[in-house]
C-alpha cells in the first residue's frame, strides 16, 4: 500500500495578536484619513447651505430678493413636494423651480402639465438639457456654457430692457418658437428665454444662471431689477425646492442611471487612462536583451544565508516550514546514495524501500517514514531533535 506524505500543518498561521501588530499602522492611517474626510465634509457643507433658499441669509441664499418682494406686496411660499407645486399653479402665481435637473422625467412631465395654460408664470433656474425640453418645449440647451457673467439684454423684453446689464451668463439656450423672447445673448445664444403660452397670459422664463437671485450678487449690475420683475409680476410666488422628502421622487421609471450622472467625457477619459496604464506597464516590463549577471560587491557566506532564513522562520514560529525544508533537503541528498533518482526522492514508495535495503534491516520502515515524511514538530525542542535525527540518518547512510 502506498503511503502518502503528510502535509505540514499551519503552525505558521498568524495569531490575532500578530495580525493586529502587523496591520495596526494601516488601520490607524485609515482612521485618520476617515476623520479628516469627515472634518472636511463638515467644514465644506456650510459652503452650499441654503442655496437658492428664500429663507437663507447665506451668500448663496435668496432671502434678500424675498424681502424685497415682500416690500412690494408679493408673498413667498416655499414648497418641497411636487403635489404642493401642482396645486399652487394658477394665474395669480409665479412658480420658481430652483433645481429643475433634480426632477425625474415623470416629475417634469407632471409639472409641465400642471403649469401649461394655467395663466401664471413659471421660472426655471438654470435647467440643463435633461429638463428644459420637457419643462419648456421649444427651448434647447447648448452643451457649452457662457464664458461671460455680465451680459446686456439685446432684446425687446420690457423687464430685460429696464434692468439692463445683469449676471445671467451660464447655460445658453436656443428657442425654436418664433414668438419666444431671447435675451442676454452670449456668442449669439441667449441666456434668458421667455416662452409665452399658446393661450392666456401665462409664460415660462428660462434663466441660464442663478446669480441674480443670490444674496451676494443681488446688488450688482441690474440683478435686483431683473429678479424683482421676473418674480414680482404676480401677487404670489411659490418657490419650489425639490427635496428627498418629495414622495413622488420614489418613481423609478425615469430615474437617471449612474452613467447619466457622469460627465460627458468620462468614457474618453477612462480610455486614455487605460492606454496610459498599458503603455506604463509595457515600459516597465520591457527587456532590451538577455539578463546580465552582476557580481555582488561582497561575498556572502552560505552560513549567513542559512542563519538569516532560520531567524525568519523562528520569528514567524514556522516550525512546519523549517521541518519541511530539513526533510526535503535530507531526502534529496539520500536518494542518490541509495540508488533512487532525485526526481523520485520525495515519493515514499520509492525512497523508503531502497533506504531500508541499504541499511540492511537496521532501519525500521515505520520510523523512517515518520522521520522523513511525518508531521511537523510541536515545539522548538522537537524541531532540534528532528534535525539531529536527520543528520544521524544521513551519516549512517554515508557510512561505508
């Protein structure tokens, strides 16, 4: 019957204490990085707090324009759900949609159906191509934004002519309807478009940038005049701030996928990174010719190498690997002495019978198998004893 060699145990497997000792530096670094990220996020979270909120006095808030409208008798009401917004649409109401691009396609269609022919005014603040074509049919957003901020009206819209220069530079639009007013052009494309309703006195105003509504920009150029005229044409102003609390935001039919949220050039950027990585790998892996051996500057004795590896085994408590190395080396040296090819030195069925025959019955087969193929020692003393026994066996075989 063939006897298989017993594989060494995993006495070198690190303990929990050793794992913690080796990884605590990485863990501490990750904790510090996480703490720094949280701190930076908390600090920077105030930068956009209350953006376009008529209740916020922050630089990016819109409380100043709401106060000026209140002085002129225009009431401002903030809503955060689509149902409230739809219910508020009417001929005496101006509806401002602060972030149209946050709405799903289904929400945009429902909002447009509620405001169409309502007789009121709808103001869309910087809608992109995702939303403007649904909320303001007949208006198309251009991919390139305006490089200028302050622009002149250059149109016949009374509100724009009275306000004069204003900070409307942002997203640029093209109106396909002949009755639309295109104002504040930047490179021949408008940054403010007014589209009247087919019937009634209502209209939709598409604003390319929110700057005229911000507290810190209201007193510049003709921003205040333009904002008050656009938002104060009706006695009631409904300020729609889309939020996660909107129950209709749970609609999943028209939600944007992850790839829709990525910038338009992400695919080309990823391809360029892949090509750069491939070229870097090719450059680092290049070989211009055969390997050239290099002499070491100093001679290292074999005993120093053995001692160095032994110290590593001892530090890792790798008695199984040390014993396996000792047994493997002993079997390799014994095989030629007893007439066994080196290729079969590690096969018990080939080495043990030849070894017993060479020792002429003085060697116990079971003892030889345990010595050359047995389990790893349980402690350092057993490892030292194993080394002594292997050395004695080799001397016995070499004895004439």
